[in-house]
C-alpha cells in the first residue's frame, strides 16, 4: 500500500514521538499499565488525539489511515 503525503508525514511524526517520548519510559508504562498524563497532554498538543476531527470543527480532517498509523 502506498501512503499519501499526509499519511507519510503522520507516520514519521508518530515514529519520532514514540522514539523520543515513549521509548525512554516504556518499562514504566508496562509496569504501571498506564500512560502518564504528561504524555497524553503532549499527544494532544501535537494533534494526535483529534486527527480525524473535520476542519470545520477545528481539526485537521485527516483520514482513518492517519489515525491508525498513530495508534
């Protein structure tokens, strides 16, 4: 499957976020079975929590594939 430019951008952004923010605390996340609130807040700041919210409602209006790439 070939990804669109938006999908490729989201994939790289998600990869970078995982490497810089999640990997260093992966053991803690596994041990506590929760993601720290600060991480969720950072995800919201960069738009990961609203990827498929339509533009007319203030979201980026990206497709479901983009959302799946982040998850």
